[in-house]
C-alpha cells in the first residue's frame, strides 16, 4: 500500500509540525522514520495520499522545512 | 532558621525559594512523562521534545530573540560561555573584557591564552566598573574579535549598558554574560544586535540548577564544543550544521528543563521596589566602619550588593549573620577575583547580599537590623 511520509531535519521542526497539524482536521500519525528513507532515529509524519497537498501547504505557510517521500 | 522572615539572601548563587510549579513540573516529568528529546516517535518522546522546544520559545520571548532555534540549551552559563569562547575565537585573536568579569569567562580565556595565543585587555570603566562607552573605540585593535560584558556584576550588582556598548562597537562581536541578569533585567538581543547572550536557569529566572544556555545570532561563526548524538541525521558521523541540532549533542537535562519551563511561565511577583533596595543600601552605607560595594548611581543598581568592614572580615560578617540571625549570605571573592581587584576588595573579599523578588520590606528591615547588630 502506498504511504506518504514527511521527514524533518530537526526535532524542533518535527515538534512544530505536530503542533500545527494537530490544530487542523488533517488525519496523520507520528511514526519512526522508515528505514527505507534513512537510518534516522527520530520522528516522521505519515498520512494518506489525499492529504499531501494540504500538509505541504500548511508546513510551507509556517516556514517549516521538510521532505515529502512516497513509499 | 527564622520562620517570620525570608532570610535567604544568596540568590546570586542560586535563587530560593522557587515557584511551587517548578518542583511539580519536575516531579510530573519524572513520574508521568519520561522519554527524552528527539529520540523516538511515541507520545512520551513527543511530550519530552515539546518541553525542550517550548522552553526555547519562552526563552526567546524573554530575551527578545526572533529565531528561537538559535538558542543553545546546555547545563549552565559556564558551559555556554565555554561554547562561545572555544568555538568562536581563533589563534591570535584579541578580546576586550569588562573589569568585572567572573572566572567563568576569565579561566577559559586564560586557557586559550596559553594554548592558542589569545590576548585580552580591559575596557575603560568608572570606579564601580561601569564601562565608559565613549572610550571603547580607543581600545579596539585590528585583532579585536570579541567584547565580553558581564551584564550584571555578581559582586556589586552594577548593570552594564549593553545596548550602548554594542552601539559603540557595532563591528565587533559582543558576548553578554547574563548569568545574573536574565530574568530580572531587560535584554533585547535582536533589537540591540547582541551576537552572543548567555543565561542560566537557576538564578533570576527561578528554575532548577543544571539548566542554562546561549543565544548565538549566527551559528556559522561558532564551532561545536562537544559532539555526539542529536536524534537527527544519524547516518552521518559529522554533527549537523544547522540550529539547534549543531549544539544539541547528548541527552539534555529533561528534568531540569521541565522545571525551567514552569519557572518561565510563573515568574515571581515582586514584594519590594527598587526604591526599597536603594533605601536599604543607603542605610547600610550609614553604618560605622561599613563600606558598601555597589553601583555609583542607583539607576545602575541590580538587586545585589556587597559590604566590607574596617575591622571584621567578610567571612566573619557572613558567619555572624547566619549564626545569630539565620541570614544566609556569601562571603569571599565570589569566583570573581578580577572584579574584586578592580574594586580594591581582593585582599578582603566581601559579604554579598542578593535579593529574591519575594523579599518584603519587612525582610529588608530585618536584614538591615541584623547587619547593624553584627558590625557594631
């Protein structure tokens, strides 16, 4: 099944993203960064494909640097 | 112990009492949250990470900083100062320091002088150590890279005009040691173009020990003091080069920062005024044999001062105040031999009184009467 991930370079960016997205009605989950993306030990955000555009818009509006990856 | 008065007058060493929310937050973290900063995805880790980032945001508000991510959190002001001095200065650099610097600055500088040929000289100042802003330019050389100013002296409480100091030397980086000031004196970092601003959590802010940090305006100017795990960019053995992770090696003091966040949200309300402090100082000045070590002008006076006596040494004064009145003070050189030398108290040291916002006028009266009785 196709999944969408957003990864962040710092914990601060991940926390800020969770805070901001938590105030919207967008459905997402905080999960470990998938091993396919990196050996990262921190947090990423996963969501369904239909939410991608809104999440990108929200993060961009709030100047949070992020990477969007589809697996 | 006197139960009618708040007799703790050593708030420049560490503040006491703390707001009750501080211990509650620390207990709550230990008993209910757990988890640590940026190491995993589950709720405990997210809550722990949020404590750190919320603390950073509150500190940015307090210190008027536009980019909270440039606030480096560490264990204390000393570690923060070491981060700047050892990460920013290079071989052969010259530094200007105020005459009232603490050993947290002077000892790292001495080591750098020995190891990489750093040199320093002292800024021009009044008899109380207040820097003469108009004369700063005369002391800058072509090798001067940094000016260091103790915002509030931990010996005489003089408040330095850091805004004007930066204005007088805009091309030289300025490090403000705010260990005694942040939390009680105004520091507008970005508005005043401060390059480095050091703070501690356990003094005027009212948080627990083991918390401190530094604002670094441009993190590209400063190398790391320590390296290690950050919870980010883990596939690379090189430290991240972006804020705040560049300076976040190792697990932070989660319990401490939980307490610091509570303190930032619950600043203590003042039970006395600046005029009460001025009145106390003036009355102590009038006592026979006592010399008060303080700012020349009341408007430059923060909430601490020292005394010497013409026949009693500072240790004896401090011991008598405690044994007879329960008044807790600090005697000696206060880890600031350079300041004492400048103030001509290096042979005697001084007995220091540092106030809490919670002290009432009645507490100040009690202190005055105790000093009067001890030195008579």
